[in-house]
C-alpha cells in the first residue's frame, strides 16, 4: 500500500500550511524556497529532577518526504506563512521519519546552539 499517496497526500492537501525554508545547513548558499507542512504547537510540561516543573512549547511541522527534493536538517530555518504563527521563524531542532513517507520536524524559536 502506498501510504504516502493514499493517506499523507490528502491529509497535506486538507491541513498543510505554506512555509518558507531557508536551507542554511542542508544547502548552504541556496535560495529560500516555498514548501508546506502540517503545523502544530502545544504546551508541554517537563518535571525536573528537583521536582520543579519546566513549561515549554512543543512545536512541530509534519511533512511528506516525497514533496521535498532535499530534506531539511537541524539548523535550517522555517518561516510560517499563514495561520496563528504567520511570520514566525523557527529553526529545525530535530527530525524523525515515520517509516510511511512522512517526517516530523521539531521546531524551536530560540537560536540554535553555536
């Protein structure tokens, strides 16, 4: 079964938003390009060793791998072009494939470590 075409493609067509990718790490010197993905951001709490709770935001962009000629890597920049986060630039902090043709990019607002 072609999960990417049968499931991910209709899902992207319905739920994806436009983004602009600045491929600073994956393609140094290359021009920014348009792409799309399913944006999600939700609060998350992490209990620390001393019992205090650290509150943060878990922000992700779900992408369909076949729509990207070069996959983004940690350090690339992604600017959201529509929706609640329109105009916000994030950097890719992590990525994980799902084995079915999709990938989740974990996004952060703060500057990546040098």
